[in-house]
């Protein structure tokens, strides 16, 4: 007769790892694979106003979308590189 000890915590740990892998796979998006970039910014307090300066090379200011809310500033745009034809 074979005696086998039941280890419930081993089975629970295995189940937890499976759930972790499943949720990791669900949370990955295509944007995770794309490189991200954050501009250099300078924020200064000018009395009743805050001044935000951002250096965004390669993008014209007119091509940027700037959204300001009470608690956040969002700057978005698209940097396009020229394709070289050889």
C-alpha cells in the first residue's frame, strides 16, 4: 500500500501561481511593448499662477494637445520620424 501525504498548502500555492499568470496575461497590453518617453519639464510658482515649460523635441507646439484640469496637466502628441529611402 502506498502512503501519500496530502499537502493542501502546496495545492493552494499552485493555484495562486496559476491565477497570477492568468492575471498577468490579462493585464498586458500592446502599449506595454511600446517604449515610453517623458519630456523634460520645468514647473515654477509665479504667485497666483503656475508656469509649466516642457521640452518636446521634434514636435511643433501647434501639434500638441494640452488638457488642464484642477489636479493634472496632460500633454499629448505624436512624434513622427521620416522614413529613409535607400
